[in-house]
C-alpha cells in the first residue's frame, strides 16, 4: 500500500502521487503545470468533459486560510467546482490500481457536499469513465480529515475523482486531502500512441503524418499495422519497440484529383500484449471546379450594400448608425452533399453573423449564425446539408470580416432575373384601384419578357407582362381592384421568366375593407350597409341636384363653398328652397359649389338603412310639388316633359323632349296644370325672367351649356355670329 499526503508529494518522487493544478504557476519544486492546464506531471490529469480546468490545487503558502486547522497552514489539497459531475469533469490518476483506494477529505461548508469516485478505461489517448462504476460520497458539514474507501476490484484499472461542490460559494470549502492506493505492477509490454486521430483536411497533393508508438511496459512490444483504405498508406507493416523506447511510422494520404469528396480510414495496430488500437484518418479532395472567392479581383456577381465594403482583399461589415447592410453572393449551384466554407473574424465587441439563403432572391431563410467577439485570427465556418438547387447567400449585421469562400459551383443560367425592389399596398378598400410595383434586373445579358403576378391569399388578383432589356432594370406596375374584403392575408409578387423560372418578393400582409361604390352612370340599388362609400359623381361649378340614400354631415366633401338647399315650400309655380347645414338620407337637394370636380367623393362611416334605401323614398313634397331623387339614369326620351330641372345659374327650367338625367340627381314635378315661375333660395329668387323655359337637356341634373341671347331668350338651331350668354358668362361666337 502507498499512502501519499500531498504535503510530502514534492519529496516522494518515487511514489509520484501528483495533483493537477489550475494555475500555470509552479508551486512545487521540480513540477511543471502543463500549458493547457490539463495535467501536472504524468500522474494526475484532467478529463475535461464539457468544460476544462474545473479543479484548483492549493498548497504551501497559497490561500492557506482555507485549510482546515487540523492539517496546518501548509497542507496541500484540491478543490472542485459546482456542476463538475454533470459536466463529466474528472481528476484521473494515470496509474493502474486495484483493491481498496482510501481518500481523505474535509468540508468547511454549512451543508453536506459530494465527492464521486469511478473507474476509467484508456484506449490510446482516449480516456472514458466506466458506465455504472461511479460511487458518491457525502462529506458532512464541518467534516475534517474524513476517510472513505473505494473498491477498485481485483483487476487493474484507472480511477478518477469528481469533487462536486453544491454551489460556487462552496467550491473552495470541499477539499480532497490525500489518496492512498495500490499500484498494479506492469509485467508485459504496454502500447501507447501519441496520436489516434489524423485529420489531413482538404488537400491537393499527397500528405503525410508521423505516428509515434511507445512501449510504456516491460519486455519488447511488437505490433502489426494495417489500413482499411488504399488511399491511406502506412510506411511500415509492423513495429518492434523495447521497454521505455518508441518507434515511428507514417500515414500518407495518396491524392487522386478525380476522387472528389471526403475519405477516411481506420489504421489498426495489433500488439502482442493488450488490446488493438485504431488511428482514425480522414482527408478531403476538393473539386478544382468549385467556386472560390478571395476578394482579390472584382468580386463579380456580389451585391454589396450600405455598411459593407471590400478592401484589402477582405469583405468588411462595419457598424453605421441607422444603416442595415448586406453582402450577397453570386448565384451558386448546390448539389446534395456539397459544402461551402468561408473564413470569418469578429472585429469589435459581440456580434452575430447572420447567414440566409434564397432560391428566388425574394424569400430569405436563415441557414446559419455565428456568435463572435473581437478576434485576432480568422476561423472557418461551413454551410452544408442543403438540398440541390440554385441559391444566393446573404450576410447581415455588423462588425465582422469574411474571406476565402470555397465550395459549391458558380451557376451559369440561360435566364436570370433578380428582384431589387417591390411595393405592395398593405391596406385598401374594395372596388378601388391600387398599384403594386416590382423592380427586376435582367442578369443573363439578353432581353427577357417577364410576367409579374400579384398574389393575395394564395390567388392571383392581377398580372402584368413587360419586356426587360438585357442587363437593365425595369419597374413593373400591376394595377388591381379588390372585389372582396380580406383581413391580414399574405400578399406577394411572383415574376415568371424564361423556362418556367420564377423569383418572388418577400411576403407582406394586406387588409382590404369593404367599400360601396355608387356611380351616377349606372343604376344603383341599396340594402342595409355600414362602412365606406365612394361616389362617382360629377360636380359642376354652380348649381347641381343630388340625392343620396345616407346622411352627409360634412358638406366640404363636395368642394369649396358647398351649400345644399331642400324644398320647403310651393305656391302657384313658385318653389321655395331653404339651406341646410347637412344632408338627410333619402332627401333630394340642390347643391351649390364654387369649383367643379370629376374626382370621386369618398364618405367614411356611412349608414344606409333598408327603410330608406329605395329610390321611391328619396323625395320631398310641398304644396303639391315634389322634389324627386333618382338612383338610376333616365335616358333621353324617357323623361316626362312636365318635369323641371335647375340650370347652372340656379334657375328652374322645364325638361325638353331630349332631356336626360344621371343617377343620384333629382328633378321637380308640379301639380297638374301648373307651370314653374320662380325658384328661390333662402328667399332670393334665381334669375329675373319670371317664367320657366323648356330645356332640351337635363344632363346630370344641371342644365349645362344652354345658350341665351342678351335679352335672355334661349337660342336653338343654327347660331349666328354674335355675343351670347352661357352659364352666366358672355361668349363671342364668330
């Protein structure tokens, strides 16, 4: 039995029970802490699991205040960290032992802490914990110098400790003080390999790697060497190594320019004692036709936007306030199993390299991301596992650099189009016209006829064909008039070209609200309705008639200085109309405006009720006279010649045999036998001729364009040269 107290480890070099140290400082004369913090000498080393360096070695004059008083201020010990067991972090004794292993520990924490002990196996340079062999030991609070035992069994094995504190605050309070074990004597050769995994990477010529075979046991080690892949040759078929000595052999990958892709081999060494060991070897031969870009040339086919630049043969993304940039590769042909490598380097602080891919340059899908800090050297990232197709790749975000792209193949296409911009309205109303646009660029160097289709909720609602000149851009306008309301439905534009090729814009959402359209040129019927209304109604400067099936509270929709007058009285051919500040539903009015307009009039929050929706309801009666609205056009020859209209000067005039009237206007009728004489607005009589004269046309409910001589007589037929009056203004006819 060998009982080793860590305080005496410096003196007992024969027994060499050494502990791995976290610090690279040498606190033990003659000992060297490995630069990678994984071992102290050849006895104790760290098995890193998912984290490295999760143990600390204390002793001599280091942190002695934490040492249990029972062992003095110069006691050496090892502390652990929280979570070590879950992270599979072990302190391994690099000696084969058997029988009972005794270890002492102390715990100055207020609660119990845990130490695990298990068995390990070694294969070449690969160490692995034995499944199910771990035992846990609860070290009670305030325990000092507690002894525990672990049964390593009768066969030679390696053992390891996991010092697992319950929290970071208790990490320095749980201590492994010493270990006592029985070393198994070595009676036969023991083969040890310095390398068990050879990665040649991408090669374009033969490549070799030297493997060292050592004999860590006694006697002479002999081992045969074989490769299961002829592309990986071994320089020797066997080795013979005396105790304590070593011998080398080479593994050479034989380059074959036609054997594109990855290759691997198992190099098996079968010794005369112990188990066979395998060296895994791999290499890749790069297709010389793959696409490469090192930014030393013109970077043909790349798109560089905003905060990106290509300088010093490197693509660089730098943060610019208020700017979002992008770097987009040329179109690349991808086949299943192919990869694309590139080098990256962070330049300032923390950032994420966002990588997206697109087949149509309209819809981009994230295919990778890299979180980086400021880096002094480039590292390599691989895009892989893509389906066959033609892609472009886009890089966004800031503060990093890219270089040395290699992989896939540059796509050569007979037809090639790209979308550079688009605009789709995101809201609107039914029965109103809108325009969506898409800007495309021709990239194959020839004139191309394309068809742009606007999709809403998966259905084509409009399309437009256009020819795009070679290497030029063109903006295609797609006019559409929604007929059905939709709520937050997906909308996009797809551009088809060439041999069934398409590119597509990003999807957006669109909402279309219901809007009722009323047109003076068509027959209109109404039902109960609530919402928006568009009225196609020509407003002439001066006097008009109008009849609507809904209320209008804001008269300014008709234009500057708009006024309305309702029929309020009648007596012996004299009509009296009174101004109103708003329009009641189903009530005819005379409308006065200062400026004519042909633009549609839009009303919001309109309500139409079934009780007043019929045309027959749109009338006003006073003293036997009626003011009747019409919701449908009345063609020439269909009007009663006893009906009356209003001239542009506001005068009352009788309809002639050829008169017509458009929908949404109104006309007067008088008691049988009566003839209209005057019409007064708020008591003011329009005109001074005293009696109404027949008019041949009652167009739009406003007698426009009638010609009068200077005496006020209407002129019909052939008109002689002279001065006349039309719409209240003098005109000269030559």
